[in-house]
C-alpha cells in the first residue's frame, strides 16, 4: 500500500476562515482531505504505539 500527499489546497471553513487541506492519496487515488491538526493527531497516536516513528515535519514544511 502506497500513501502520498502530492498536493495541498486552500479551503474555507464553516466560519469563513481559511486553512490548508492535505490531499491524501492511497495507491494513486485520492482518499481524503485533512487538516494538519488531523495529521498531527494521527502522528501522536502512532508515536504512542511501541514501534518507532519518525518526527512529523511542521505544517509549513509539508
């Protein structure tokens, strides 16, 4: 299984604020769009598991 984030897009939230959406592709097909905070939450859950996990880059580095 291959995961990638080949593109981002600026979107508007319900309250009118803008945010960056990260388009996650699985095996070359768009699977979902998420905010950085959602990626960070997933990263923290994975880091809590016994296996080693690399550091997640900051939001402006992605």
